[in-house]
C-alpha cells in the first residue's frame, strides 16, 4: 500500500476524489436557511441605495460558498468558520454592480472554456458533462445555470481587476532593492535579559492578578488539541553485512511489508487496539497536544502533525512513514479550544502577572548592560562583544547567517529582531535594547553578506512578477474599500435571522 501511495499520479487522482467526497459532505448545507429565515424583512439589504432581494442575496451567498469549496477543497471544513461568507456575498454583489456599471461583458464560450478546465469535472483528462451535472446539482446543491452565472461573474470581476490595475508597474530600482533585501544575509551575536530573573514575589497582588487575567483572557486560551492512539512498526536495524546500496539495508522494506499486512487486517476489523494485541504490538498514546505545541518527540513530520487535526475521531489513518518507522493511527479524542476559568490557570496567571511587573525593571537593566558594553568596547578595542558580555555573566548566543523571514533557533521569526539585525552596520554595530518574546535583547553585528550580484539576472523576472502582483492586489484592496464606502451597505441579514 505504501508503495502504491508513493505513485504521484495516483496520489493526484486520490486527492481529487477526496476533495469531491468532502464537497459532498458539505453540499447539504445550501442557502435554504437564508431564504426561509428571512421572513421578517422584505429585502436582504441595500447597496448603492438599491434594494437587494432575499433571493439575489441567497444566490450570491451560495456562489461565494461554492467558490470557497472549490478553492479550499478538502480543507474547506477547517477554514469555513473563518471565511465570513456573508461579507463575501455582499462583496460579490458590490463588484457585480461595478462590473455592470462599466458594461463588462463575458461571452458564453469563455464560461464553457473555464468550466471545462476544472479538473474535478474531468474524466481521463476530458470534460465529462455527467460528472459536471452530478457535482453541481448533487454536491454543490446548485442548478447549473446559477453555477454558470457565478463563473460569468468571476470572469467579470477578473476583468474589473485588470482594468483597475492596468496602469501599475514595477521599476528596475524596486526589483533590485527587493533582490538585495531577499538575498542579503546577516549574522549577529546577542544577549537576552529575561524578566524571569527580576520577578519579585513581594509584588504579587492576587486582586490585581485576577484583573490582569480578565483584561488578557485571550492570552490564556487553551488551544484545541488531539489525543491519538497509534502503533509504530520501527525500521529494522541495518545489517552490517548488507550492501549499503540495498534498500533493505535501511530497514524500511520489512517495516513496510508488516504495515501492509496490518492495513489489510484493519480493513476486516477496524479496531486498532484489537489488531495490535493480536499481533503482539504495543498500542501507544500521544496524550493531548495542540498545533501550537506539537509533540515533536514523536518524530513525525510537520505535515503529519498538522494533518491529524483534520482526521475524524475513531477512524484508522495511515500508514505514514516517519523518522522512526511506519505509523498507523486513530484519533481518540478532539478537545476544542476554550477560555479557562481563572481558578484553572491561577498559577499561570501569577507567573504571567509577575513577569509583566518585572518588565520595566528588566528593560532598565538591559539598557544599563548595553551602556556598559559600549563603554568597555570604546575603552578596549581589543575586546569583542562576546567577551565583554560573558565577563558581565551574560549568556551570549549567536545566529547563523540568515535571510529575512528565516526561522532562527531560540528566537523564531520575529520582525523586530530581524529588522534590528539588518539595520546594523559599520557605523552602529550594537543595537538599542529591543523587546522579544523571551525578554529584552541587545544585538551585535558579527557579519554582513550582501546579495550575490551574479544571481540578479536569474531572479529578476520572478521578483518583478511577484512585486507587480503584490502592488496590484494592494491597489485593488484599496479600490474595494472605496467601493464598500460608496455602496453604503445596509444589511438586514442579522435581524431577519433573529
């Protein structure tokens, strides 16, 4: 089975089948509720001082929903609650009004060509009208005419985008500056002065700590988490006498073969614990972990650690290849994110409150350290930043040579740290005190590497295209904001639903 799943073409087909299945599961949620629950008002709302009927709004909402399903595929379930489809429906109506005002025309053959280009309407690389009608009517819960009008509107909006952004361009200087920004590297040494070293239990005030909790509840959100049971078929220890060129020498073949046997057994009996017991395999449990704090000790890939949050409960998943072996798993329990009561997180609140109280003292102490380091370097040019900081009993850390946007050990991706590092030069090698998630930092420029000019020609066109797309998107976003103001939207949706 693992060998079969490695076939990229087959995997691509499977992905589309899964996407359609997901779409089917969501297809039952049409816009009937919008139409039936709007009896309290005669219309859905107004834009440009024009009444929008409930039916027209419901159609726009349905098209927005289907477009989101087509865009996100099998991830639609995870992102649906964040999409604000009501707002997208009104935006469609506003943009359609502007397109009609500009008399933007789309012909039927353009719509046909666009629809025929969607892979999920194709069989063996060719458009299949039966599949098209089935998916649109049964999965999307929409008649083909409405779907096709939605495609017409999409094409109109694309032309509106082109019209509105046609005068935008990117200069050679912007391309070169962006090339430099993307490719230059810097290395810094730094010290972090942590508030943890300056917390004072005497400053703890239980009443103020609870007020601190009430004002910062979101900071104590307990994220959604999963608990997983799994079996792991470890890779066998390589045979020292086996050929290093043999695939079996890395221990993968035996593990794959055993995993395939277990998968077949699980098809007959989808009880992971029972199958594990009958094969004398230990059943393991991860314990609850969240996407924000994944269980890295498992040795699973970042992709798998993210995927598990979309798996249904009590369903067999896998096999998956990990750094340790082959894993077959089942989600035991999903725990939704929630805001805890104060009594559940009293100790965490206390620690956070004391750290907050210590910040002012910590920042002042960091500024004092910086001043001493600068003075000592001026007096003794032979001494470097690291030596002086260590003499002051400060821990000195050093980054690798890094680009903008690169993840850094101990620091992560922090905009202030990054911009401060790249802002250092020969005239100012030591930074001012800056705040990071771990405390107040002082940076020292160790090395700066400019972009390699010989690579400019190779990257220039891609950079130009990306900058142009960003400029156009920013401009159109501003244009859309102005349109919304002009539309003066008055929506009855919320009150009609109550």
